[in-house]
C-alpha cells in the first residue's frame, strides 16, 4: 500500500481565524490525505520545525490577518535554510490575499494561492495531483531532517510489509540498545493525555537545559483513508528545538498504535534523546498497546466520568499500568472516582501509583508529582 499524502496546515501568528482551515482539513481527510494540523497563532519557526519533523510534502497556510507576503516568504526561506526546500508551500486567505499579492508570493517561492470561491474539491485535487509523488530527495545532514526521513522510510517499510510485528525476542534485543527512557501514555479520548504530556515536557525543559525529548503521537485512521493528526495543535510547551515530535496515523491497525510504531520507537530510543514519550490513540477497555517491552513505564490517564463502578472491573489497562493518573480532578465526581480507582488497584496486589492532576492548571502539584515519579523510575534493561 502506498503511503498517504502528508501535509501540514497552520494559521500564522496573530491570526485566530481557524474556521476556514478546519473545514479545509476535513475535506483533505475525506480525500485520503493525512493532515498534521499545527493550529492557529503559530510562528514561522514553529511551522518550519513541525514540517521538517513530520516530513510532510507540503505546508498549507490559511492567512486572514495580513502580512502574508512576508510571512509566506519567510516560511519558504527558512525551509531552504534548513535544507528542506523540497517541502512545498501553498495557501490562501479568502479576500485578504489579492491577485497582485499572489504574484509576488509566487515569485518568492510559494507554489499556489487559492482565492475566495475556490471549491474544496479543487483544493484537494490540487494537493493530490502536485504532492502525491514526493520529489527526489537527497540525504540531508541536518539532524532533525535526517531523522524525520528515516522515520518515513520505516513507515514505508511497514506499509509494504503489512502489519507484521517483531517477535518478543527481537523487541527485547532492541530494548538493550536504548539510550532513552521510554514512557507510554494511554487512556480514553478526552482524558487530557496531550495536555498532560505538554505540561511534563515543560518540566523536563526547565529542570535541565540539555534534556532532549522525542514524542510519538498517534491518531486514528483506516487503510486508504486520511487522518487528522491534531495533537500538535494543543501543544504549547513542546514548540521547542529540544523537542522532536512525530505524528503517526494508525492506518487500519487496532490497539492505538501504528504498524510502524515499534520500528520508529527503536530508532528514536537510540538517537540520543533522554526521554521518548509515546501517546496512543484514545483507547477503550480492550486495549493493551504496549506489548513486547515497548516501554519502560506505562501511564494510564483517566478522567473521573468513566461511568458506573462496574466499568473499572473491565478496564484491562488498570491491571498493567505502572501509574494511573486521574486527570480533571476539579470535576465534581473526582473524589469518589479516586477512591474507587484506588480500591480497584489494591486488588492487583502489585506496586502501582495513583496521581490526581488538573493538567490544564498552571503549575499543578499533581503534574509535579507525576513528573517526579517518571524521572525517578529507572529504565528497564
């Protein structure tokens, strides 16, 4: 199976108009395109860093606040400076970008500008026609770009080889080669996993000025369809040169991970990062995503509104998680939920930690506690 087209979309700094880009994103997905959405109010450096790490074919920018000539040109310039001039730039802005503006922008390296009245299908067809076949690319010396393209090669190999996963022995052997501690985050959709990870990243960066972190983030898709890879849009602290983030679609694989996750993790874990964080798709009761010694520590993130107490008996991850985080504990039912989950964990008769957090709150003491648990626990050998 050929890899889907991957593009990145974003809205520039000082521009909060995201209605148009959200509509366009959905149309691209319907046409089988994987869209890494960076969100609104994004600096040029954030867009270029994300595009390189995600190894996208093109960047689509939606601009409604003016300043587009210089902004688009700066994106093109910084891509070239970083050796990624084979990543195309296109965009639009309703009635904000004039035809004269567009001519200037194209002279500065922008490939296409869509004007008001262009149909969504026409935009999607343009992307499929122009970015369906990647340009011939040389091996790059820039570290992030070289790593990103190796990850793409691993995804291509997984696509050609189907869903085969390595044996336990092979996975265990790779564990010995790790230089990074690997932490797996899983839990139901809406529990706040991404926000929690972003807050932990802030603490990693602040504690040690040399710490480097990699994040593998997953979103759902089915074979032959597109995907909205949207975790970057809610990442604020992770927009940093010491953080390498890669978004992955599940591409038809059940369980919350991608067919290429295991091989991509093996590469990242020996690439000099201090920590590698894996975030699964929002999962249900059946998921046991971190098999074959994939991670050194498993964190299950829940929110207090999981339903009746009987539901806790059905959640298999409660048996295997090293740390259970009850997030959003500012909600009314939090106290009862903490008591019920703690009682459930005592039935496992193994050492497990439970932490109460409000990840959206600045300097939340629960997130501080979780950070200390993660940094003190040793890496599995």
